[in-house]
C-alpha cells in the first residue's frame, strides 16, 4: 500500500514536471527560431538599403559604410551560415565593402590634396562607420612620412644636384666624351641648384604638414 501511494505521488509529480520541461524546450526553440528570423529579415533589409545607397554615389558613402559593416557582422554569425537567402549575397557584400574602402581612400587623398574639409570629413566618417578609422589614419600618416623621406633624399642627393648642373651646361665639355664634373659646392651654379632643391623640399614639407593638419582638424 505504501509502495502504491509512492507510485501515485511519483506520477502526480513527474507528469507535470515532464510537461513543463517539454514546453520549456519548445519555448527555447521557438525563441531561437524567432531570433534567427529577425536576423534574416535584418540582413534582407540591409541588403536592399545598401543597393539603394550605392546608387547615391559619394553622397551616401558614409551610410553605405555603416550598412555594410552591420551586414558583415551579421554574416559572421554562425547561426546564419548555410541559409540560402543569406549565402547568395555574401560575396557581393565583401566586394561592396572593398569598393567603399577604395572610394573612401580616393576621397580622402583628393580632399587632402585640395584641402577640402567636406571630402576629408566624409571619408573619415566612412572609416569610422567601418570601425577602421585609427588604422586608416595611421596608414595615411605613414604614407606621407615615406613620401617626405623620399623627397628629402632626392632633393639633397649631391649626385643629382651635380647632374642637374652639368646637364644644363653640356657645352662646357673640355673634349670629346668628357664632361666637367665640379666638386659639390665649388661653383655658383651648384649652390644655386642646391638652394632650388631645398626650396622645393621645404614646399613639400609645408604641403604635407598642411594636409596632416587638415586631417587632424576634421
């Protein structure tokens, strides 16, 4: 009799418990399916929005960058892998991101060359939306540093300064096949060439600093 009572109590307890566990598992699967569906709907919306924004050209490039970054984050979600409606546009989103970065780079360099704050600001906003602003600014800084180093080496190269002088005065040959090669600093023409190149170098440095200033200011 005691055993039967225990069995009845077990049935009374276990049957509701098993129903609760079953309904809980169903609810969890339903919530997962709803989350996945929301992500798929968001991807479809962003794809349509990106197509529209790309038609706007450089005016909409910052918004396009924001959309493509969100798309890339969603596409990296393991839950979305293998879903056909998502996979078919994965490669296109990658190409769109590359195109946006190239357009932003061209816009930034053009804005720096012309000192156009609107172009600089749009390009930087684009990089910010792509979450790569610091890296791209550092890349531009290194580019200008390398350019200035090359410019300084070229302008102060004594061989090129001497060649510039002798090329302009080839009539001063002392004999067939012989060219007069003055010692650096020994002629007024050499010094004039040197100061001309120094002036060119300082102009290049001034231009570079102005462009970096505009980059920092924006």
